[in-house]
C-alpha cells in the first residue's frame, strides 16, 4: 500500500513470501477504511451490529459502523501496481538494502513483521458456505482465557475462526457447512515502544490491536503521514501519529491483561448487562472505548 502511494518515486517492495495475497478476517471501522483511501470494490460487506456472546448464554450488543475488507483481493491488486522482488530475504543497513548480490540505497521502511517480545496467540479461520445472517457474532468462552471466536457472514461464504493461547480449534463455532478454505497463524500481543528508531509500518511497529490482533488500523493511520514525510523529508507528523497510536495500543494491552486476570468474573458482568447495547460513535478500532462505554 505504501509503495502504491509512492509509485511516482519508483519504490521497490522486497517480499520474502513467494506470492502476494495474505488472508485475514479484515474487520475494520469505516473510518479506518477511509484513511486507507482504496476503492469500495475491496469491501465484502458492511456491518452495524456485533453480538458478543458468553458461553452461548448471555449476549451484549455493539452498534457501530464496520466492514470486512478483502485484504487478499486488495493485496493481489496492489502487487500488480508496484515493483516487487520475491521471494527474497534482505539485509538492511540504515539506508542500504542488500538482496543477494544486489545493493539498493534510499529511504527504507521496515514492514517485515514484529520481532520483539510478545505474548503469542494461535489463530485459525475457515471459510465455509454462506449463512443467512446480518450481524457479526463473537464468542467468549470461560475455558479460552484471553481468546475468542467469531462468525462473519459474507455474500460468498462465512468466516468462522478462533484465537487462543493454546489450541484454538476446540473453540471454533459449530456450523454445519462445507469448508471452502482454511488458513491460520500466530498473532503477537505487544506493548509497543514510543518513537521508533527507524521508519516502520505494519506489524513491525508493534501497533497491533491487543485483543483482536488487527494491524490494518495502524497501517491506515500512519500511511498518509509517512507518505508526506518521505516526500518532504520531514517525519515529525509520522512520529507524532506513531506516539498517539502507541498510547492507545499500550492502553489496550493493559486492559487486556486485566481482562485475562478477571476472566472468571465475566459471567457476572454478562449477566448484569445481558441484552444491553453499547453504542460506539467514536473510532471503533480504538478498542479502549468499548471498555469505557456503559451498555444501555
């Protein structure tokens, strides 16, 4: 995405993966989508309601404005629009990149993923046949401390998935539909630093939504400041935005830690607020807002 925004400068993307097109759940707010500045053709579906269920017994609802971004489709399109070298592993030395026997110099942005300390979760997601449903459903389970599962209905199928510190498969929602595809991986829960020493974007920043593991939020927020910084050789706006995001993610990190320690009290909370609705008018991806909201 960054290379596409800078395409008149002829940037080069170095990718260690053999093929483009990473799959993910891709649930983001409409505000985040607008910051990305991409066509609605990459939106699979809009949603305004999330049902959060605890042990299939109690429910709390979230009214918001979110969508499912088809990251795989978007990435494949972007890959055709920019110059990419793959598969390749590189050595980075400040403004120098060494790829095999080739050397490249210029402004370098690290988008290579998180490499620091983290609490790692395991994730798995299936695409199954479509179901007739309008809302996203999120499941919390007393046995899956700090994790959750989900159902996201799409026009061409249904995403069912789960994340857990242990094996996520036992917590997958049970839907009697034919499996069309499957993917998975690891998600870091990170306490990010303020002001990076080098230019970064994506998971390498550590600006990953703590509970859900979403990284598109920080990419969208840093994208324009980083583009302007590269054009103007002035990165103050980028660093200011980075610090604001770091403050929010650190807040999410501490809230998630408290949530994990108090997981056994969730039945009481859900029993009190069963059937209530949280209305989120602010940026949905600022997850700390959800904790500060009182259901009605």
